[in-house]
């Protein structure tokens, strides 16, 4: 998707669900990465079920995201929020995202 459409970008917010016991710690470790590329690597490692090393810093980013999600009544991941405010719970194929962005949905 990212390669196909350079005009579409994604802002990834880590929203650890309480049902996943290690999610908060892992999210904080990813948020505390030294660079964006390191954070992306850790995120990919997590998807592949590779261990995420403990790396905590004095960030409020994860707690702020949890509060934001609660205020928007978001309860699951993934959740997409489009520029016009439409909220889509659950994953969408890239073609559906493109259709929506292009106004064909």
C-alpha cells in the first residue's frame, strides 16, 4: 500500500489492550526506541512474535494514546480513522482504503 500510493500516509499509535499481558510493556519499549527505524523494526519483530527487549523511558505517549482511544470509544485494534473522521474498526484490504480515500466508497 505504501509503495503503491505515496500520497497516503499512516500515523501509527500504539494502543495496548489490557487483555494482552505484555502489550503495555512492549508498546512502551517500542515508543522508547532510539529512532523511527528502530521502532519499526521492533514493531515488525512483535508481529513475528520475536522478543521485544525491555526499554522504558519517561514517555507519556502510550498513556496519552490509551486516554485518546477511550475518549473516542475505540476498544480494539486495528482501528483506522480517516481524515473526514470516519472510524473503521478492524483491518481493511489496501484496495478498500484506497477506494475510501479516493471517494469511491
